[in-house]
C-alpha cells in the first residue's frame, strides 16, 4: 500500500509475491546486494510471462530500497507488523481469543519448546530427569501432565538419551493430556481414527498395554511413522490404512469402547512449529 498507488488484481498475486520476496531480501538478507535482489526479481517477472510487470517491479523495489530506513522504522513501531502474520489471521485470533489475542499471536512467533513424554513402562520421570542431568542436558518437569519434561534447550532426537531404546518420545505437553482423558482400562477396544504419526496411540499403550488398539490413517506414508514408533517403543497395535469416514471399507462391525479423533485441521494452532 505504501509503495503502489493501487492494489494489483488477484490474478497478479504472483507478481505481488515476487515483489514481497524482493523487499524481504532488501530489508533482511544483508548477504544479498540490493542490485542483485532487484535484478533477479525483475527477471522473475519475465519468467512467469508477465514482462509488463518488470517496470513496476523495478520501480517498487528501488523505492523500497531508497526508503528502507523509514519503512523499517514503521515496521518496528507497529506491533501488528511485528507479529508478522496476515491481517485475516490476526483478525480471526482477535475474534476467537478476546483480551488474550495478543498473547496468542505473539506465542505463535516464539521458538517452540521441545517436550518429551517419559515412557512409564520403562522408567519414571524422576529417574529420567537424573539421566538427562548425567548427560548435561537441562530439563524441567511440567505440572500437567505427569509424563512431560520440557528441555531448556532443544536438541536433536539422536542426542536425547534413551530415545532409540524407547525411554522417551517427543510430544507436546498438551497432546500428552489425551491419554488420561480416554480413561483406559484393560480389555477395552480403542480406535485412534487419525493416528499418524502415532504419538497418542503409543501414549495410550504405554499407559495401558492391555487394550486392543486399532490405529487408522488415510495416508500410507504417514501410517508408516505409526509403525516405526510402535516398533521403537515395543508396543502392539493393528494399523490400517483407510479413511475413518468410510467405515464400510475397513470396519469389522465390532464396536469400540473408546474413539480418539484428532481430526485434520487448518494447522493454525501449530504455526510456530510448522511456519
């Protein structure tokens, strides 16, 4: 809006994207010289068969470069711009969260914590905290749930002691609440209707190994992750590649005592983990 007299039509959002990428290079990627950022952006306009946009792109980016200091100052002074989110998403967060909306939006931009789920079939949380300390890894237990440990500084899975042996898994604290809510007991027949990558399925079996668990997912490559996790943790479940909403294609007509449905969603709740 600051750099153009009028907005481009929606069919030219590709040109808008090129200019936005060019501005990002000019303002935030110091390793790229300004002339290179501008010339490659202009060339991209030709590559998408919109040579008519070359002159516009060149003018917008040169103007952006000339006024870099002024625009950076505006960005730093505007809390909405600091949140680095589309206006429609900020509006939705504001509508849904009321007075908490700024805290929610800001949380989306923070680096996510790395939280572990202790496998209570193999160790206790207190014992595993000692193991972390012995390996010079700092972590603290979460109040809820009682299986969760959040690391002070995230590390790769291969650096987590006992990960390969199944002592712990990587799972956000909120996701670890699900197993308790299922109120499991031996002998129950349980369906995890959208199981991949298998964190909740495995947690239910760690909590109560004597259940009959069917782990279902419609994507074969993601279902393979469920099998990998079951194998690593030495747990048993039946995995089925099918669409939960089409029971005639997979269901054996035996009723379930519990069904966990972590349905596919927009993903806006995990933006900080999957930007």
